[in-house]
């Protein structure tokens, strides 16, 4: 009988925190500045410079820890992780080894077999490294330290996941929790959330873990799923042919759909961690923890329950809208401005999702404001514009966040509510289309559609189709 | 000297510190490290059961800064520390992941 294998997966997730400044200095974390314009002696590792912890980093880390059911380490410290690499100017990274800020957490995920808990071993705070650019023309590399010192938390899971689906569910859960906290935007493509996958396989029923590999360079959920499938097969093939899995770090090439070894355990680095003497210990009081607890937002699960009670919108809509923090923000703000929840939801579920897909964008990239969405809904409610004009205005809003009131005014898109003018147009249309009029009178109901279309065309789309219909039927 | 540093150890420590030592320097480093470890062993004679490891001398905790940008663009000065610069960046030997 063929052997059955089980995949065992643990994750190391790095999340870039949404602070304004770096973890240990007052340099901006803004993305996209010219190289080295957000640097100072601290984040370029100049001798004698002294790091001071950004309080917001600690608050975010504790908030994430509380949201993931961790024990908070009330006496915690920073350690130096020593290694040489050109993107690491101090020749050590300030991180936490001995007393990480959060430990022993868990999050619940949905699996095909029901609910399941994924353990969180620890969450620690650390600094990001600079960026290496490889010079195409000369035999050298260039370093930009703008990212050096940007605050990260690393969330280390227990090896509790058994499939790519569980991994994705866990990552979605983390992403949603952290986004709701406002601690990070968690965009994988832009690197503000990065995951390393530790994976091993073992025969079903085995007690011991197999030898694991660590996979890096995974920058989308799809790449993670593919890398997990690929690595599982690679390890099973090795075992089936009587070979051994070597403990090593591998780099996933998503274009080729395969991984290759970066470095093996034999030349694994000896980081010689020791407490950083430049940073004093952190002592967290109960009051501080209570403050953070009091500031925790309404998370997705609670929101889903509340939406179901308060708003008359389908479960599916609730699931999609609460699936990203940005969507719930737009939804709630538009509703608060007086728009009917069902109508807000329809715009989000219909046109918004369609345009996001068409433009290959994520919900986080939505640019229109809830104010403008509420205005657009008010314009349709008052029948100032008709449905097709509303869609046209919405496309402009989606692109450039235009103010729909102004846009409608400027482009003259308001529905003509002057019944006399409309009546005259309908009369012209009837006079100019005797064939359709005859068809309709002979019982071809569909013919009226053509006449409505002709009237709308003559009115340049600015008529209320309901009114056109009524007048047509009356005159016919 | 109670602690004898082997050639392998001094070689390994040299690799970690990115130092190339001459044979003479290696012998000297072996002696220095051995006597340092002897000194550490002396501390080991003390009974430290129940004593928390100390990483800081002064009883100072919780030194924080607020999340406010205080540094502007100081690239020109920062790049003065670069052995060589190009396109506003530090030039380093070609490095791959």
C-alpha cells in the first residue's frame, strides 16, 4: 500500500507596523522617498548613536498580542542578533530573543473540518534592514537605508498547520486582525506583510516531526499555496526514493514554480545574541495593558454579528465587506452619513468589486471617500440622476474620487424632470418611429423598449426611465 | 590556564568576526581568550541561585519617544560616511541573497 503523508507547517510572519517614524529614531517611514533621504546616524549604524524606542511600536505589538490571545511579557528586553550583511549597517539587528513581548497565543481559523486553533509561539519587535540594489553596469551593489529601522513585528506560529488552505486561513486571520487594529496595512505585494514557511512531511500517524525546510521569498497568497504544494511534493519524492530531507533555507521562484537551496544548516549562522545595552528594559504595568485593551476595536467576528442584527443586507455581502478594514470603514461612514445600508452595500458589492477586478486592484486601494458615495446615493434617491448616469459618475469617483454633485452639475447630467419637455420629445419619437408604434399596438410588447431607448438617446440619457415609460404608454 | 582555546575555536571566532589573523596573532588571541574565560569561571564560583541575570547597571526602565518625525533629509551628511557613493546610495561589494 502506498504511504500516506501529512504536511506539517509553521509560519514566521513579518509585519511592517504603520508608525510614522522608525522604531529607534525620528526618521520618517514614508514609502518611496529618494534613496537615503530618510536616514540619520541611528538607522545607519554610526558609532556613538543611541536608539530610543518608539512607544507606538510597543503599543501596536501589545495590541496585536492581546488580539491573538497572547501572554504579554511584563518585563521585556531587546537583544542584538549579530551578522554581517551590507543592508545591516550596525552589523547586528536589534530584535528580541530571550524575552519577546508576547508569548503563547492562539487564533481560531475555519477549516473544511470545522474550527481549529493555530498556536502562536511568540511575537517580537525588531527593526527592518536596508535595501540592496544591484548595479547592472558595474560590479557592485548599492544600499538605500530608508527602510533600515522601520519597525517590524515577527509572529512565530506553532507547527499547527497541515495544508496550504489552513496556512492561507491563518494568514487571512492575522491580516484582518492587524488591519482592524490599524497596526499595519498588511500588503503582501508591497512587502508590509511577509511570510516564511517552515515545512516538513511525515507519515500519517508518526509521532516525530520530519526534517523541515524554511522557504523564503513568498509575496502573495497564491505563491505561498504553490510553494507549499511544491515543497511537499519535493520532500515526499526525496523520502520515497530513499533520500533524506536536508534542513536548509530555500528560495521560492514563483515564475519557475520551484525552489532552490539558499544555505544549509552546516553553514547556518551563529548569531551570538546578547541583550542590547543601549536599550533599557521595558516594564509593562497593568494600567498600560488596560489602556491598550480599552482601545481594541470591534473585530471582524463581532462586526459580522452586529451587521446581521442592524442592517438588512445579505450574509454574503457582510462577509465581503468585513473582509477588509477599508471596506468596513467606507460602509460604516457612508451609512453614518444617512445612506441606506442596502444601497451602500450594493455599490460596494457590484460596481466597486467589478472595477477592482477590472483594474487588478485590492480593496485597500479604493480611493473614493464615503462622503462622495453617500452623495451619489442621495442623488439617485432624489431621482436627480438615473441609474445609468449614476454608474457613469461612479466610475469617475472610483478613478479620481470626484464629488458627484459637482460632477453632475458640471457635466449637466441631471435628469430632466420637466414633464412638458419630456412629453414633447416622446411625441417626436412616436412620430418618427411609426413601425415600432404599430408593432406595439399589434401586441409586440418589446417594441416599447426601442422607443424608450430612442427617447433616452434624444434626452442624452438624462431622463428618468420610469417617467419615459409612463408617458409613452399614455400617448400610445 | 584552565581554559585551552583550540585552533578550531579561534578559526571559527575569526570567521564570525570577519577577522583574518596571522599565526602569531592567533596564538596571542588563544592566550587572551583563555585567560578571559578563566576570569569568567571565577564568577562561576559564586552562588547565583535565585539572582536574576542583569543586563543593565542602572535601574532605569521604559525610555520611550513619541511617534513624531523629528529628522529631515540629511542625506548629504550621511553619505559623507560612505567609502563611495553612487545615485545617492552607499556603494558596497556586489552582494547576492
